[in-house]
């Protein structure tokens, strides 16, 4: 399995997951040109992709979708309500839509979707399995038991660590936006990300902390906070193989 995070954060989200014989884009919140530039050096022309998984319709997850499909037609897997919401701003992409309810098989890979708590039409996270398992859980205000169960045995986990609560509360965002981010349908803070790792039944081989706010978080602060929570739970922080993504930056994890 190889996970290549091309971008992660409020300015755009897109990753490439190579697992089994399948190559999938996870969200499409950056330009088609930027995606091509990132994946061509990996020996993967965009026309060789097997599909795109979309978590929800917000523009930082879908802004490049229309152009991508115009140049490189492929299936788009997401919830029907999400596709309806996307179609309002990106008409004529319905032919690419493949509904994703609980589970779908793509080649030799199984994709399982789980609901997340976010202010979108029908937001979801993904677990993708083929021997090994990858899970994505971002854009969620709370970690429900359903989310925790879905990501519990992931080998590689991309988990949201969006903000530090104090930085957010003292920052320049308007109060309405602060309330949205802090709400149960907003985004995960660093301490909640750390607590989520402590609650997992199986420790992932790799944890990638992503969807980080440029203004309300810092990579070092996110790491220090998550590791402090792990220590407080009586665990050894270095036993977690953690990669922290800065706003807009990428990373590669290979198992």
C-alpha cells in the first residue's frame, strides 16, 4: 500500500491511494494540473486511475473534480445526496456517479463508507481494504462510536487534527465561524485527535495527522498536543508512527 497525500487542509484536499491492484483519488479539492503534476512522477497517468472517492461536497474537496472528469473520465464514488449537491455547481457530471452506500468493490479492493458528523449533505469517511487497510477520517466535529469502529483496525490512518482550541478562540476568525468549527458538525481539535488514537483497539502502523488549519494550528503544536494526550493515557508516544501534514503540503506513506 502506498498513500501519497498531495494536499491536506482548508485550501484543498486530495490524496492518491495505491492498494492491491487499484489506484484511487481520495477527494479532488485541487486543480487537475496539480494532481497530474503530483502523480505522473509516480509512473501513474491520470487515465490509469480506477476512480475518485469523495467525502463531501465542500469546495476544498471537489474544486478540481469537473476539470478532472472532463480530461480523464472515471467513476466517482460518493453518497447520492453529495452528488446532488455537487451537481448544483458542477452540472453534467452525473454520468460518472457511482453510488456509495455502505460498501462497494473496486477491482480487488473493498471500500467501506462510514458517516461523519460535519455540516454537509451526507458526509462520509472511508476504509479501503485489500489485505491491508487504510482509513480516512477528516472533516468531523466528533468521533462517534461508528467512526471509531470503522477505523479501529486500520494499518494506515489519515486523521484530522484541524486546530488548537486556544489558537482558534483567540484568533481572527469571526465568532460565527469559530462556533461552526467548534461544533459537533465542525472539525477535530488536536486533543480530540490524540484521544481518538488512544481509544483505538489496534494501533495503526502509520498515523497521518491532516486537514490542519493554517491560522489555528501549527505542525509542532499538533504533534506535541497529540503526544501529550497519549502520555496522559499511559502510553508511549513514540510507539505511534506519526506524520504531521502542514497546510497544503504532501507526504508519502508506504507499507
